[in-house]
């Protein structure tokens, strides 16, 4: 995988779209959470495509696999934050549920791509 081609990786593209939706969803969270839960969820969401992009610049598939693992961990952090927000009744439940479904797809894509990278 050439570093300059990370924009062609579908899971990176989905991660970028996911970040936008996370920002939109968290924008209605209480202002008291601006430097707490909101910030944590956003930083974790941003970490997903950032790590995929960074990994694509790796000198080996093993190193790329490592960055995909970090992206997957960040995705788990996002989902936990969203579930906390939902239990606190921040944002619209349907919107958060939609993000959770999208998160499931992205995680599956990361796992599949990780396997592909690890096997090549």
C-alpha cells in the first residue's frame, strides 16, 4: 500500500464520514460536557481515520496492522462514549443508534482489512 493512496481505502473514507456524524451528534450534548465526554468521543472518532492514514505510510504490513489495531481500539472508545451519552440522555436516541450501527460496519471493515494486511 503506497502512503499517498490512503484516500482510496474505503474504511478510511467511512471513518471520515463517521467523524463528521460524530461531530454533528455531539454538538447538541450539554455544554458542561464540552471538555469531558464530548471531547473524548470526538478525539477517539478522529483517531480512527488518522491511524488508518498513518498506518498506510508504514514501511511494513506489520506496522500498518498495528495502526489498524489502534484505529479499532479508538472505535471501541467511541462506541462506549456514545453509549454513556445515550444512558445520560444526551442527544437523540435514534441518532446515536444510527451511529452505533455505522460503527459496527466500520469495525467489521477494520477487522477485515487488518486480516487482509496481516496475510499479505
